[in-house]
C-alpha cells in the first residue's frame, strides 16, 4: 500500500486519481451544483455533485461545468432509492463521470456498464452486513457513515469510532470514514481506525461555494456539538440542527402521538425549506455533530489546504509522542 500525500497509507489516490484521500460529502442542495465540487476537485480532493434533488438537465449542466473547469476526478452521488435514480445513472454513464458514489440500494446490477468505461464505484454503508454485501457485489471502496453525521446517518446511531473500526476489520476494500470529522485530527483518527480516507460533509457545507441559503449556514455556524438531534427515528432519520421543527417533533413524541401522526409531522417539513427557502426555524437544517467544531465559512480550496496542514501537524504530534515512550 502506497503512502498518500499525508504520509499515511492509502490506496485511494492511486485508485481514484486524486491527490488527497479526502472526500467532500454529497449533500443535497449544498453540493447539488458545480461550484463546490469543482473547487474541491481543483484543490486535490474528491468533489462530489449530489444528484438527489436535481433536475436531470441541471445535473448534466453541473457535470459538464465541472469537467470544463478541471481535468481532475470528481464524483456524482446517487441515492439508489431516488425515483430518478435510473435517469441519474444513465446521465452519469453518458457523461463518463469518473467516480460514482451510491447509497441505499444494491450496486451489483449497475457496476458492469460503469466498469466498461473505467469508472470507479464507492458505496455508502452504515453497517457491517451492508459493507460485506457491497464488497461481494464488487464495488471499489466503501464509505462508512457513523451516527454523528448530518443528513441520514446510521439509524441505529452507532458512532463512527466504532462503526468505521468494525467495517475496516471486516472488509479488504479501501474504507473511507465519515461522521464527526471536521479537521485534520478527525481525518487522522479515521486512519487510526483502519480507514484509508475520510469524508467530510458539514465542514464543506460551511464553505462559500456550498449552495444553501445564508440563514442555513448561520444556523449551523451557531450550533454547538450538542445542538443537533435525530428526527424521524423508526424510519429514515435525519440529523439536523435543533430548531422549532425539532422541538415540535420532540413534543409530539413525548405526548405519545401515533406513528402515523409522527410520520405525517416528519413529512410536513423539508430540507428544501431550509436550504433553498432559508427557513432555518421550521426547515430541516441537516448538519452533523461536527458543526460545533466549525467557526468559519471559508472558500472550499482553503478548507482542503487547511485539512492537509492539520493532518501533517497531527502526524508530527503523534510521532513526537512515540519518541517519548520508554523503550
């Protein structure tokens, strides 16, 4: 296994053609555009277009804009449960997207046509059994998302500290750890657990290029490490910043509302309401616990450079600690 640009062992740079084994999470609305993925790709990490909420023509436009702006690899994230997933996959194939990141569905049937033109497939999982299934299907790498992550983390809420380690022990593929990572120390921690890279969502959400409303960013910026919560437990839960909507859901749960009533309440608000319309009080302001570690909104390329510097500093600190241990 070669060492990456951090001086840490990783197969990902050689596999994907990126300089740094850092993945910008595919975030609906925030990276459903060209600007953020392009900036990240140009900085040497893996930029990711989030197809989920996009119109097909907008996805084509974003892919072509990234390709026009850089010759570096990038990815498109496609939730396989999405009603437009088949069309998104067709677009990704037609546009020769170099990396596919998929979740919430089986990859096996889709792999041959992407293999045919040399694309790589990373699959997002939230459990060891799902990781083993993805490996058996033939994917190239696995993104493991712990319960700290924003958006749709593991429903059983197992932390990345435990889940990434469990998956790294179970599979032979490159593992990318996600959940709770906002800086170089967090990236180094993923390597310590056996991962060969890290995915960061909330950190890249809080950049100038992320295409969400400024009220959304302000809400995340103000959040502490304990200011997110899971709503929609029992279904497909979402981790988001606490607001008036989450307070209403909490009250309904305490009052013993029926599962049907809770599901209706959960569905009454959306991510779009916060991300596009700017209603950070009643919309789903999706963000991870790492929001409490973030106190600025810089350009995305600055974030990548800072992360690289922080990983190097963390590595030096750990090597220094090793030198102080008695023989």
